[in-house]
């Protein structure tokens, strides 16, 4: 006979953000247990002069609204993932995408580290817990995480980790890290 008690799972929202071409769509796609929703469009001549594409000339698509995925962490926690668009002209959507989120991952590419400042400023201004994940691109130089922290002028309490956005295990570890960090920041003290 059933005890009448069923195990309930909780769900929460995590935002994956960062500059154009930092790996947000790849990250969400690598870790999602459902086919991710992607709102990608071809990069066209219309973006010439509007979007900075020189650093990633091989990129042929861009996210124009959001990426969406889902992952279950154990039997009791479901994370809904919302990837932000990286191009400046789509930043107006960020406020809606972060509503209800407990935390964020800011993906950065060390070859274009300055692209991460806008996301850092955005989440700091809203008081939303975030961590910085250095996406380890194959052809990118490697720097100590402490050097990335210094370059981004991050406070000591903000975690800085390495991630391979193509790897499910690596992305999952980053999600666990941001969930734990967010919960520690949101927990009442005393």
C-alpha cells in the first residue's frame, strides 16, 4: 500500500549569458535533456556595422531571442535554462529573461574578455547571484582563473570556473556550481 506521500521535485530558472559567440547556445544544447528551443537566425549583411563580427568570422548564426533547455539534477530538482542573446541590439530582452531566475552563468571567451563586462554589470545591478565560466575554446590562450577575475574586476565572492560548453558533464558541473552559489547567497543568515 502506498504511503500517500510522493516525492516532490522543485524547479528553478538559471540564465546563461555572455557576449556574442561566447558559447551560450552550445552550452544549453550540450546539457539539456530535451531538444532545446533555439531562436537562431543567419548572420546577414544587415548586421554589418551593427554587430562586431571580426573576432568570430566563421560564425554564421546568432541567437535573436533566447535559448531554452531543461535538465534534472537528481530526482528532486529541475533547472530551466534560458540563454540570452549576446548581441547588443537584443539586450532589451534580458530583463524579461532573468525574471524569476535564482542565478546566472556568464560565459566568457578570453580572446574577447571585454564582451563579458556588460553581463557582469547587468547582474551586479540587479543583485542576481552569478558566476563567470571561462569557456575553454580549443584555440584560445589559457590564463589562470585569478587573472580572469582581476581582468573583469570581480569581487572575491563571485566564483570563476572553467567550462567546456560542448561537454554535458562540464556544463552540468557549472550549473550545479551556480545553483549552490545562488542558494548560499539567497539563504538567510543568522
